[in-house]
């Protein structure tokens, strides 16, 4: 049954069917061919979507869209220029820091690139950086977004693996900082070797104070989100609602840039993005149910534990699997298919669920940087009108720091578990 399922799924992808359609179609045909109850299709899809944690996904998408519409990205970028722009390679550091801050509002790599990519690449090019270097760093820095709360992939992982959503989100804070620091260390080394330019910004104290005050409401958004979850005042879904309300408040009252038209545009974009995500979630749930009926998770768990019961060995095997899968499957699809299969065995071997979630997401985010299905590569290619081969050469040096961060997260569980354990 599982072989038939996978063959139909692969065949659907080869003829160009969308991933969500391929998942649902293959599951539906197997249910029909093997005379399984047909009513399970609607039941599994509805039960999967009837989830309070999943409600956070459209709210976080809306919050990120609203914050982008208020123009906060420009203010953040200019403030970071004033802070670190004057050091050697300063604009590259600005790129990483701005991505880190905006990641506390967006929760998705492509959202970061869409909101910041054009500004970052254009400003770096004007300062004397090559377009290829600017594009590569922008793509690499965007991997921070899906790890730092409000990480949409971590919410999806927690739902698929049936683990605590709030612990999974909190687990991403320190690893996201590790990724940012690793990128900034590499930028510092490259700045010294290649004599990267300094920013020509000349901020006065008055200008710095003014820009800080203007940017403060945007800077407080990640504090509100993470602080609220750490304090226990609200969970992920409540945090998403509060962040959305806060985005509307600062857009209407403080920045006064959020109009009715822009609000409706953000809402429409949110509906389309949410529909795409939840269509994949519903189809993948049905796909995973067929695998479960054929006892694939149980067999996979037995096989993994027969290979080794050492959690580090199992994590290394998982890394290899996800790095390959991430080249061909979109992250959310990969999480929904693979997480229910391998999670029980890894948890039984002693891998903390928080660490497992971060390893999953970070591996699959590296897939956004690798062909043939590297969505970040294609998005930057559209923004910059650069050929894909040039963008790949630009991002290639930053694999070093990203893989170093992945190795640290894999080898040091406390990077992922320290904050959730401290808080909860």
C-alpha cells in the first residue's frame, strides 16, 4: 500500500501537479484501490485543521504583512546602519541584524526576503558590494526567520509531531541567535580579507535618537511576542492575535501609514497564503494517515532503533535525510510527511522534542538555499533579475556558517532546551 502511495505521489509530481494536489490525490486513490473507508478523507482533513495551534499561522502571516505595510522595515534598516554601519563590512552586518529583528515579526524566510530583500541588496550594491555577494548574504540571513519565534514551520512541526507548540517556539530563540552570530563572524572574516567597504552613514546623536524613537514600536514587537510567551500570559495562538492587534495599532496610531486599502491588501494576501499552507496541511495529514495504516512509522522506528539507540547517531542520520529531502520538497510538506514517522523513535532514544524541532526546521531551511527547489534562490532571482547560477555562487560561501550552526544545534541539545526548560 505504501509503495503504491509513493509511486502515485512521485508520478503526480513528475507530470507537474502541485504538491498539495499530489499528496491528496495519491492518498485518495490508495484509499479507493484498497477499499478503505472513503469518509476518512473529509474526517482526517477537518480534524487536522480543527487545531488551536494552527490558528496561529494565519494570524502570524497577517501580522507580518501588516508590519511590512507600515514601512517599519525601512526604519529598522536605517537604525541598524547607524549602529554598525561604520565598521568594516558594516552593511553586511546590517543585513544580518535586520533579518534577525524582522524574524521576530514574520516567521518565514520568504516573507523576510519579500519585505527586506530589495532594500538590503540595493543598499549594499550602492555601498560598493557586489550584487552577487549581497544576494547570497540576504538569502543566508533569511534562514533566521523560520527558526526565531513566530516560526510557522515550528508550529507545523509541533502539530505534526504532537509536541508542545510553545516549547517548540521558545526552543528556536537561541539557535536563531547562533545562526546570526555565525553569519556575522564569517562576514567579519571576509571583511578583513577582502577589504569590504564601510558604510558612508554619518549619524549625529540627535539623528540616532530620533530614528531609535521611530523604530521603537517595531523593535518592541518581538519583545511583546517572546516576552508574552515566556511570562506565561499567553500561548502561541494568543501571541499571534496580540501581535496582529499590535501591528494594527502602530500602523494606524503611531506610524499612520496603514490605510484601509493597504489593510484589505494585507488581508487578501493572508487569505491566499493561509489557503496554500492549510491545503498542504490537510492533504499531508491524509497522506500520513495512509502511511500510518500501513504501519510505516512503526517499521521506520524499529529500523532506526536497530541501527543505533544513540541519540546523536540518529540525529546525524536525520540530518542527512532532511538535507536531501529539503532539496526536493517544500519545508512544510517535508515536516508533515517525515515528522510523524521518525519522531517517536527519536524521542524514545532520548532526543529532546525541542531540539528535534529546531534540527528539522534548520535542515529544511537550508533546502531553500539549494537547487533544484530552492525557493529563496528563485525569489531573489525575481527581485534582482540575476541569473540563478550567479545567485548560487553568491550564497555558496555562507553554507560554511550555516552548516556550522547546524552542527552546534545537533551536538549541543541545551541550545534548544535551555530556554523552554528555564521558562516552563
